C-alpha cells in the first residue's frame, strides 16, 4: 500500500497537487487535498486515452473537466501507464424514478449531438444476422441437449430441475429474439441506412452524475441502441419487479431521439436474448459432481431468471406500446371526415 501511495503522490505532483489522504475506490483513487477532492484514474492503454479525449471534444459540457499536468498534457504518465485527473463527483441521491428518467433523457441528448446516418450493404446486414443466429442456435442446442439428459435421469439435482423448469420460457425468448432480428434485417435492406453516434460504451446509473457523464474509457462509434442495451442489461440484475421508470425509459429516450423501426427491432431482439443461462449451465457442467455446490448454482441460475423476467417485462411493455400506437394510427387514418373536414 505504501508503494502505491508513493506512486500516486508522484503522479499527483505532475499536476501540482499535494494529497492529504488517498482512498482507493476500485479503479479510481479518491484524493483529498486542501483545494478539494479529486479522482485519479488509470487507463489501460492508448485506446482508452483516445476515447476519453474524443469524448471531451464531443461532449465537453457533459464531461467533468480533465485537469492538465504542469506540462499542459491531459494525461500523466507513470511506469508506462496513462492517468487522468478530474474533480470528484459523488453519485448523489438515491436512484429514484426521476433519476432513472433523467438518465434516459440525458443519454438521448448525448446521442443526438453526434448522431449520423451511414450507408450499409446488404451483405453486411446478412453477415451480422447470420452471426447472431448461429450464436443463438448454438446456445439453444446446448440447452436442449442438457435438458434432454437431465430429464432422462432417474434423479435430477435441484439445479437440473430448475433448468428443465425454465426450458420453454428460454426457448420462446430465443425465438422472439430471432424474429426481431429478422425484422431488423428486413427494415435495413429496405432503407440501406443505419445511424451511429459516439456512444458512452458503459452506460449505467453509476456513470451518470447529472448533468455529467463519467468513465468514458469505452466510448466509440456505434448504434445509439448499444448504450440502451448495455444500460438495461446492467440494471435488470435485481429482484423483480423492475421499477416502473425502467419500463418507461425508452419513452423518455424517444422524446429527445425517436428510434426507427429497424432500431427498435434490433433493440428488442438483443434485450430479449436470454443471456446468462448458458454460461451458468456451462460452469455447472465444468465442475466435478463431487465438487458442485448445488445451492450456489441454483442461486446463480435464479439470479439469471430474475434478470430474464425483468427484461421480459421491459420488452413486453415496449411491444404492447408499439402495438397500441399502431392501432391508434390505423384508427385515426380510418376516421370519417365530416363536411367541415374534421374527423
């Protein structure tokens, strides 16, 4: 610890900062000084440094300022690694419904600032869909194979029984995801266009300290849907039911940046993908029978299922929302016109 503290003091000296106390908070050092509290964060490589620097260029007002060193560099160097220094920002109040809604509005405003439309080729669309289809089919085949084995046994362990119990729901989710990906492919083959933005790369509430966004190391060009998928996958990892604000999150997002039909299908397909189950199953199978902790594996599988049900609630809400909107549009189009030109 003394060695790390000495190294951090040397780094901070490059900024002319003298620490009174330093607390390690995961990957970030919280630095207390007479002039305020700072965050000193290490970068893994130059790609991460470039991502932070580009994010400051694109979203300067939404990023906490990065302090320059005495040599006017945005990054300090120590032992071949790069570091940057910012003011420390606490997350603030509990993540209540309004904070969640603000998170989605803020994400949409970020994306809208850099959104651009690019041309896509049919072979690129087909290649991506085939890649995902193959990935999902391998997962389905593994799940089916293990469930058949479990069901043929004289006695099923608690974990194996849970796998069999969840089987049909998991299979339906894969089928729905594939249908949505087919709809995405059809939409893009018609328009041959796709939108990209400078996405955060790790969008989650812990990286949103209104009005700022922090931790831009994973930022890159991608579909704005990428950040939405990442946010939901992180925050559905909780006991059901999911807070109402998460169901309304896409509504909040689309007030600032409406999604196209293709983007919605892509989003729904990737949200519906029943992630985690196959990895949990693979870890169970890779463990010797005499070393398996059934209680721990059942708990892990249940956590996957809880996240799955939360995500299912999000997707079903969105699908029902879209169906209601389509029905309204059809009713409005079919409404009779009176002699004054009113429906």
